[in-house]
C-alpha cells in the first residue's frame, strides 16, 4: 500500500501545477544568493579560530538552560553578543526563526496588540500566530500609516502595544524607516521591536540599522542572527536585563528545549571576535560592490524597484510569474551563476523574483559578468 496519504500527494501535485514546487539544490557556481555577506561561512581564518576555541568544549549541554544545561560558555557568548548589539543583555537561540517564535509568542498576551509590517518575515508571522495578542498589519515601511493605525487601535485596559519590523527587508532589500517608526511608536506609547537579521554585521558597527539610525537605545527588543553576515548559525534577542529575565521565564521556545549546543555558543563568539578584525572592511567593500552591480545592471537594461536601497546587499529582480522566475534562474545557473528564484508564499502572489545578493564570495569581475548575463536572459 502507498503509505503516503493521498491528500498530501495531491497537495504536492498542486504545487507542481502552480509552479510552486520546491526541491533541494546544492550550491553550484558563483555565489549570488547566499546571506554569507562577509564570506565568513567558509573563511579559513575563522575556521581555524573556531577549531582552537572548540578544543575541550562538550558536545552537548545535556539539558535545558533552566535545568542543568546552563553553561558558563552560554553566558560568555551572551555577554559578547550583547556588547556587539550595543545592549545590556542578550539571550541565545539556535536560530532566528526560534528567536522570533520565543520573543513574540511570550510577549503577546490577551489584550495586547502587535502592529506588523506587511512584508515581515515568516518567522515573525509565525511568532505572532503563536502569541495570544491581536495583530494589525500596516502597509510596508509606511510610518504615517502606522501612526494612523496606532491612533485607531488604542491600548486595551492592561494591554501593551508593540510595533515589529525587519530593518533590512530580506526579500526586497529595502530599509524600514526606523527613526520615523520609533517616533510613531513613542508618540503612542508602543514598544518597538526590530529584526536585524540581514543588517547585523553590515551596519551600525555590526549592531544593525537601528544603531546606524541613532535609535538603538529606543528599541525595546532586537533580533540578530548568526547565520547570515556572521557566517555561522544561531541568533540572539538583545535588550535590557528585564527583557532577558522575562524571556527566560515566559518564552516556551526557550524553556522547553535543550540548551543551545555548546559548539554554537563558542563559534558565534569566535565569529563576533573575528568580525572586529575583518567585518568593517569587508562590509564596506560588499556594499561598494552592490553599488557597482546596480550600475552594471542598469547598463544591461535590468529594472530595479525604485525602493531598493542604493547600497544594500540584496537586489530583488521582480519578474512576476513563478515560471518566469524559475526559467531565468535556471538559465543563469547554466551559465555558472548560483541565483535562486523566490516564489510565494515567501513573497506576495504575482511578485516571484530572483533574489540576488552581493557577498564577499563574488568579486567585481564576477558581478560584472553576471549583470551582462542577466541582461541577456531578461531580454529573451
Ligand atoms: C528577517 C529574518 N528574520 C529571521 C530569520 C530567521 O533566521 P534563521 O535563519 O537564523 O532562522 C530570517 C532568515 O531566515 C530573516 O530573514
């Protein structure tokens, strides 16, 4: 008998028919799609530093943090991460996805309201779903609309209000207007949460775009990931000591799980220390390369959304139809460029795209050849 339930098989067939089926595919060709912005993931210098730091580190923590799994190395790592984020305290998680689930599911109680950007990441959406507050979606990166919605949805008795946004949007490459969002939140007594996943290590001395915008101290909680510019994995929530105390007590995705693997705490700490020597210079170079690529793309006749920031490392080439994005990605892959198509539900319906990223791993000559190749593929 076929043990795979028929309705699930039908679902897979429907994904195929809609151009929405996914298959795993290993890296091949020039890196134009990873989030390894600074080239840390396979850097031999960082790998050597990590190997040395791992000497004598236990394989596992053996228990959850609230039982016997709370090791000194977790605290040492968190002290480094808090300092890197420019905040008093940090709490370590195995991934950014889990950090967002933990933060949002524990903060949002009945009577609370969260105001969430329309293009926020799936982990934010899922964290809000796990929470028990109500949700108001505000138009993407629109601080005036947020201001009106905050006025229209006053606090409930005993309830809190939160505003959550990504700082550098992962699929559109544009930035949240953080200063204006912070002002709107402050005007209405709401608390601002910023997911700095893609900005950590690149902006604001590594802390991200809130620090770069001069509003780091006004952010109630920020989420930082280790799997992107820092080249490893894991994530942390940064804020003040009471936020950390709250999460330790109330965040179920923190409480009911084995402590973060010791190797990750050691590796993440090594990555932040490595960043001090290499991050600023590489970040400046990667952002300069991204600016150069934008120029070469324009010369090649490729349209970029006007909202795309001039210097950011993420370039969305929006093609619309799923099949069009898949075909373009396949052609570029055949030419040696590892570009991936991004389709719904990762991006809104009808906005399938190539999500091109600029990293330390692709030099200027590669980017120039890529621009020409992309111009050719889109002209066909
Ligand atoms: C904005 C944002 N938040 C959170 C995450 C999740 O981070 P992680 O990959 O560490 O789970 C990602 C990326 O996947 C992201 O783009």
